């Protein structure tokens, strides 16, 4: 069963590589046709050599047996594909290069990168002696960022799935522990606070995930580490915030009940005293503190004063 799954996954990856090579070949052939349509004769040596290399890559892809081999073939095919810049009609080079940069803008790549490309390679596109070389470099940069944005989206999706799963498990566990709190009290009561706060922190991280702008690779690598630090910070903030609110630092009363009353009811030995409504209130407040550290900041200022954050 496991072997069949691996084989299926390998074949799916093989098809992806073959599709990629076929796409690079098609782009090369289309560039040659464009040159002919513009009245220019494409360099036959470059064209024939490229098509022969694509055929070699396809043969290697049919016999490859590992993901590393597939990745290597895709990289080679994309690098070979950039050479189509040297058969691009000279009068279309500027438009072709500008379009490739504009496409990268749509991927929400950092503006500093785009500006750098326009100021360097973009200017070289206007010089007939350097235009095609600059276009090849832009094609290579385009391929690099295309691969990176795909990896970036995969990473963000993976982080989101982990956080959604963690949030669901933590919320269910917190509710179950609160229900059985009388057996192992007060250990379970503390665990309820921790799990509810961690769930709120996970939701907070998901809410603040970058949705449009693509971060640089160093920032992406650090993002995974920051997730755990933010979840831990939110969990501690939840415990501290509930403690301060239960202490009466912010005496909020709704329908004649304070949060301290809810905590007292849910920590009493009488199981019937912690109703479903009070359970939801208790979990909701703990999640809120985990979700927003600013809520804790307002309570901290009540205790330590407005200048508590100053060194």
C-alpha cells in the first residue's frame, strides 16, 4: 500500500516535470516564430541546440527515480529556456523585458526588488548591444521568483493548516478539561487556561499572516520561528490577563456578573455551578487574551500605571 502511494506520487511528479519541459520548449518555439513574423531570422544554432536539449531532458525525466533528479531537470529546463532571449526580435526586446518585470509586480514581490530591476536591467534593455543579455537575465530572475512565490505560498498554507488543527484541538481539549475539572483540580483548570490562550494565539497568528506581499527568503525562514514565540507569548498573556481580571483590576460587570464570579463558579466543587454559558464566557475571555496582547496591555496599565512600558 505504501509502495503504491510512493509510486503514484513519483509518477505525478514526473508528469509535472514533463509538463514544465514541454512548456519551456513551447516558449522557445513561439519566440522563433515571433522572430520570423518580425522579419528576423532566428539563430538556427541556438534554436536547434535548445530543442535538442529539451529532448534530452524529456528522456531523462522518463527514467528519473527521485525528486532530486526531477528538481534538477526543471532547473536545467528553465535555464535553457532563458536563452530564447537571444532569438527575441530586437524591436520587441524592451516590451518583452518590461512585461516580465510587470508580471513579477503582480506576484507582490518587494518593491525594492522591482525598482532595482527597472533601474539596472530595465535600462540595459534600451541598448541594442546589451538588450538581449539583459532580457535573458530578466527571464532568469522571473523564473527564480516564480519558484520562490510557489514555495512561499506552500509554506504559508502549511503553517495555516497546522494552526487551524492546533486551534481546533486546543479548544476541544480545553472544553473537555473544564468539564472534568473536579477530578484533577486544580491541575486541569490551569491546563484549560493554557489551551484556551494558545488557541487564541494561533488564531491571532493566522489573522496577521501576510496575505499579499511576498517576504524575502530570510524573513520566511524566520517566520516559522516567530509563530511559536507568538503562540507562547499569547498563552502566557492569557493566564496573566485572566488572573488580573479575576483579581478585579478591571471590574467589568455584565448582567450583574463579573469575570471573577464566573471563575469562582467554574472552580467550585459543585459541578452544576459552571453552566454552559459560564463555560463559554470563561473560555472566550481566555481566548481573547491569547488573541490580542493589547487587551493585556490595558490591564497592565491599570496595575502598574501608564508609564509601565517606559525603561
